[in-house]
């Protein structure tokens, strides 16, 4: 198990300080907290990543906080997964470029 945790279903009012305090309760050591912000609006996106100092603290935080209320929302806490590589797709797909219309005759 890693020490990086995903925290979902967060209130938009939750701050990094209040999240660090919740995860640091009962003597658990928090290495870092990062609330993910929307790059267009600058508003929180409702989830964060918390890095715990060790695996024992990470497991204890999951057991203590998953499903618990913080700022009026029941948190979802689990081990963060590595980001899957994107295929770089996007766009309009395949060889159908420009204004060409699809015709079937």
C-alpha cells in the first residue's frame, strides 16, 4: 500500500488546513495536502490528495475517515491510484478531416 490517499466527495468549503487537521488527528502524520482546483474557474473540484508520512498512518486514516462527515459531506477516502496514460486522442476522430461530410452511396 502507498501513502498517497485520494479524498473524494469533499465540500467546496473544505480547506487544506482543515483537511490536514482531520487526517492528522489521533497522532497520524500528514506529509502534504493538495486540493485539486479547476484550472478555468480556480474553484475546488471536490477532491484532494493527502500524502501520509507512512503506510501505517495511511491505513489508519482510511479506516478512521472513509464515510465520515467533514464540512457537511461524507468523505470517500482510499489509496490513490496511479494516473492512467491518456491516448492523446481528442479531436474529430480518424481520417475524417475538415468539412467533409459522410456520404453513403
